């Protein structure tokens, strides 16, 4: 298992409802990108040149999703670091880590 460390600088854009909707929008876009990547990956087995572009695209969509989630958390002064620790404990308790 690898560990992913990120530094995200939240920014304020729109009102609270807009910030919450943005998370949904970015999640939907990430899912749509994954659908294309998954379909093409099954066909190409990661050998086609355009697979790199698809992988970059889904990474960019996921980055947008993470940014949006952090913007929402920052708006309401939520402690994401503690929340992620609790999330890891829940996942560990569920046997999701080796």
C-alpha cells in the first residue's frame, strides 16, 4: 500500500450550496472519466498511446474533486486531517488494509 500526501490550498468560490454542489459535479465528472478509462483499458491493456492521456485526464478530474471537497471543508472550518485519521481507523477495522 502506498501513502498519498497532498498539499491543497482551498479557495472560496460561490456560496456554501455552490461549494457542496461542486463536489457532486466533480465526482460525476471523475466517474465519467473512469468509465472511459476502464472501457479503453480493457480493450488496449494500457498499450495504446492515448491511454496516457486518459490516465492524465482522470487524474486531473480527481484532483478537481479533491480540491472541491477541500474548499467545502475549509468553508465550514472542518477538520479533515482528523476525519481522515478516523476514516483510516474505520477502514482498518473493516480489514481493508493488509
